C-alpha cells in the first residue's frame, strides 16, 4: 500500500477528492490503443508497445509514472505537478505543472514525492530576461485539457500557453523537445534546488556558455527512509543540439516566497548550502535561444556519481542521435520485453489485452538499473546495482515470481544487487530508496526474493553470476544476525528466536527499532524462514532444514484461538513476552474500522500489531502451511465460510499485498471453482483501463503483476516452484524464456469470452475441468510445478467447462502445505 502516514493520507485524500475534476489524457491515446488491438488480429509482426496505456494508475493515488523510460531505466522523464504527486505526474487538472525532470520512481508512495530533481520549465518572457517567471509559484501553469500523450519511450504535455513539452529516453539520459508558439523567443528556467519533496541539502550549478552546457550536482533527502540520510545526484544539460541551436542570454537566479527574486544576467555559477535557520532558497539557471526557433531540443544526462559522469552518459547513450532515433531504440527495447508473453490478440477481449500489456510494461519500469552509478558503500562495486526497491515486502509475492517465468537473466542481476547489499552492509536490503536504506516493513523479505531465484534457477545460477552458497549466507545473516537498528535492515532476531514470536513491549537490549507490528512481523519472519528452509533443502543442509522448518511454524505462536469477530473464532494477535496475548480487535485498521484516525502503518503509535492491515487480513498469511491454518480455523467448511465473509463483508483489500493470495485460498479447501469466481470479481471490481484503474498505489508494480497472474490464470507460491492453476482471461498465450531457450504455450480448451466478466454468466465455460502438460493429464487440476512446465517448455492445456459443481474440487491433491508433507524435497 502507499507509504503515506494514514492520517496525513486521509487529509490529503479528502482535500483532493473535494476539488478533483478528472482530466483524462488525450482521447487519442485510447483511440490509438483500441485501433492497434483491432489491427493486430491480422498482423504477424506485432508492435506490443501499441497496446500499452502508460496513464493507467496516474489517478486514484496509483502513483504511476507515465514518463519516457526504457525497461528498468534509471531515468523517467515526465512533468512534475503540484499537490500529491509522488511520481511527478497526475491527471488531476486542478494541479499545476512545475516543470519536467528526468528522475522519478513509479508506483511508490510518499507523502511529499520522490526525486523530481533538475526541473526545467519553458517560458515566454516577452519583456525580456529580468521579467521571466523563474520561481515555482510564479512559473506554475495549467496544461491544456486532454492533450497529455504517452507511450513506451515517449511522453508529451502541452501547457495552457501552447508550449509543448516532449521527452524520450535511454537508461541514464534522454532528449527533451519543446515547441514554442511561432514568433516567440524561447526561454527556460532550470532548477538547482527544487525537487518534489523539497529535500535539497546543498549543491552547485555551472554554466559553460561556450560549450553550451549546464552541469548540476547536489544532495537531497530520501523519500522513504531516515531524514538524516542524503544522496547525491548530478545532471548535464547540453543546450546547442549538435550546433543547431544558439544561446542568446544566460545567467542564474535565486528567490524565495517573501520577496527575493533576483536574476544575474551573464553569471555562470551557483554554490548553495542549506539555509540552517530553516528553508531553502529556490535557485537555478535562466537562458534563452537566438533566432526565435519554434523547436528546441536539449540533451540530458544524469548520474549518481558525478557531473562528468552525467555528461559522459549523455554523450555515450544519446550522442548525436535524433529524437526519433532514440524513441525508436526505446520502442525496440520495450517490444523485446513485452513480447516475452504473446497472447492470442484476435480472440482475447480488447480490455484484457490492454490490461495485460500495460501491466507487463509497469512491471518493467522499476526497480531502476543504476549499475555503474553507485555511491556510498557501493561506490565502484563490481556487482549490478538496482535502486528504488520499494519494497521487498511489496514485491516478493508476485513481482519476482513473474520475472521467473521469462527473465532469469534480469532476475539474476537484481539478486546480485541484493547479495551485494549483504556484502557491503551485513544484511540484504528490505527497502532501498534513492540510493539509501529505507524503512523495513515485514522484516527481511529479500530472503524470499533470492530464495525464489535459487529454487527455480539453481542449475543456471553460476552461469548467471550467482553463487548459491553466498546467496544462502546472505539469507542466514538476515535470519541470525541481529542488526543494531532493524528499522532499516534485517530483523529483530534475538527476541524472535528467544520467544518464538516478536514480543510486544519486550526489553530488547541488543537492537533499536520501532516497537510496532509484532503480529505481522512474526508472520513475515516465519515465512522468510520458510524461504531459507527451501534453500537449505536445496543445499542438503539437513540441520538447517530442521531449524528453519521449526521456525517457519512460529506463525502458530501468535494465533489466539479465543478471539472472536463477526462470529468467527481464532485470529492472529500480538503477544507479550510472558505469553499472554495483547488483544486488539481484528477489525482495527480494516475497511470496517470506524476510527479514521487510527495509526496503521509505521507510526510509533500503531498499537494494532499489524502493518497496513488488520488481523482479519493478516490472519490468512501462511502461504507455506495453509492446511494447518484451515485446521486452526475449524476445517474446510468453516474456512470457506470465513473466506466468503472476508470478501463479502469488505475486509479484503485488493490494493494490499497481504490480501493477494486470499482469492485463491479456496484451492486449499478443495474448492477451486470458488477461486475462479473470486478472481474474476477481484479483477473487474478493482482494475480497469482508465487512469483510475488501479486499487491505489501500484507499489512498484505489485498491483501490475498480481493482475498479470490473474489474467494468465496462474498464481505463484513465493519461495517455491509451485504454481496454482486458475482460469485464464485469454484463450492462448506463449511465454518465451530466451535464456533457457524454451517457449511454453498455454491453451484454454473451451474458452468462452462471455466468461471474462466480473460475474461469470450461467452456462459460460470458465471452470477448470482438467490440466495437461505435454499431452499428459495431471492428477490435480489445482497446481503444477515450474520444473515440469515453464522450465522445459511445450504445451499446457487447461480445459474449462460450464459445469461448476462437477469440477469444484482439485480432483487429487490440493496445493502443498508443510504440515501435510508438502515441500518435502528440492527440485
């Protein structure tokens, strides 16, 4: 969910909802996508980028960045808006445009935003240099309604004074193109100090008029971590467009909201520290071009190492290429990424095609590949470096398991980055924001991420640059070494091991951390221990398997069988070190909680015991041992009734990760048809192809990837090789794994497009009758293994029927659980 303090978020939401007028992007965006989907039915060389709608999630607090980027690009060019806009851009037309900048995250929550460094704003200054509106409050402008444009590798917006702003990108650089009204003199203001969260901590700017280059460097504060942490960033703006543009005037400016508005024509240097008494001067460059050109093109490079590196990035990645050439390169990279999953476009409902490819697109926007751009303890590392890991708690469930299907090479690079965190800091990162440690949420969820890689790709690990033994050592460090401060890395291990759960109000003399989330941290720690157990099993570490099997069952220690809510008995609760439970209502922090001011996130006064969730929600979180959870809840019938109530009473939160697996929970109670019904309802009740088409924050594409799994008719069990089988929303798709050199085609025999609906109509075939893999019918229609399917390639046929009652069982085994002998051996 969004990383915004709850009370702050509610106030923001109330203000924005009260004034919001939804300004959609240009209607041409949807028209173009619909036409492309229709035309693709008769095409063989398909442009998959044409199906992508980058504006999905740019409203309804989805925090999606629609800016120009390449897959996992470090830069994402988009406009920065006033108001709540963590990703820079929002559709809300009551908000002003501040400028366009190259650094953004996508799908991450922050009260004040993240990045937005190096904003540039085109200006019309008919009365000359000294009259230009350089300060934020003066230069902010509305945009023209329904003119916003975006597609993979491209972004455009037109201001209400008819100035058009466009951008395209490489990994660390790009081109910005500005179109001015005919007969006007182009002016630009380029910021040194302003960024979205107003976190400037000092920096400098230099103008070289002969070379036509502006270099900027400074320090800024983390968007999701301790305020004492600061990162450095640099930019290089080349102004002359390979000699096709001529500078006219140039200089610097500085200002504040209280009367300071000073400009220095011909001055070339700014060197500013933080105003220690409080506040930061706004400051930057101001320049114009000779000859009244209608189009101005600026080359931009960024770096986290130095201004020279930023310039080198622009020179090597863009060079003298045209805007159209860079855009074409970006489109090619996106097509390579998106075509890893190819569907039967002609026979798939068009909205499903758009939802799927837009989700696959967002699933490759982050984390940001900042390799060779490292700083701090990672400076000059020889490992890959990925940044903006917001956060492992969000992404271990669906984001990395989806990458497992088709991109083990990219997955290995990110795993290398996680392991390098252990090498440099002693623990793997949980969150890494803006090159800095971020807040931990569930513990050390990186254990599950690297564990998922290990169990699925241990055969290829060495060739992919991963030492499985070192990977395991990183997991063990998270599980056994108590950090001095578990707010930002590792776990509160010592007391967890001592008591078998994370105690509430315990004396902990070995480490510091915010004493909250004891219930949810126990559940997450236990699942992280299960992921370690799976790698220990892979490495034949028998004693460790026993240790971490036992610790993975610690979830049972926070189950209070005496607590009742809505007629159901037994809920997870936080617990004192003396063994007694510290009761909080299971309703607290749910949608049904009447206390709107209750703290439910990382606040010190979150006393509920759970992170961004209620006990109603977190009490389902035992992915590795659901069979025993069913026993705790009173057996299959009660479990199913309780699941039904969870959804029907409004406790389910589609936009919250602990809820992700609950729609498929019916599989474990041997009622898979119920799962099919729930997933159809979840998709159509919470996702669509509009800017408000996400159920809140995309959470670094956690929402994008859970939706992708639903549309493909599968669901992963993180940290394992098991995949749960549902009913695809498309009649046929092929997953290409270029590294393994295999392709796997999933065909839905009997597919009925009428079944692709929030409520499956009577008589529509949607329920799984049988599953066959390479002509062998499986005993169970509820699950299969990655090693038997997508690793070897071939044909999977999911046969569906309208006869729901006849197939509302798994036919043989339900998905695996530890307590019933599941996960007994490594593949």
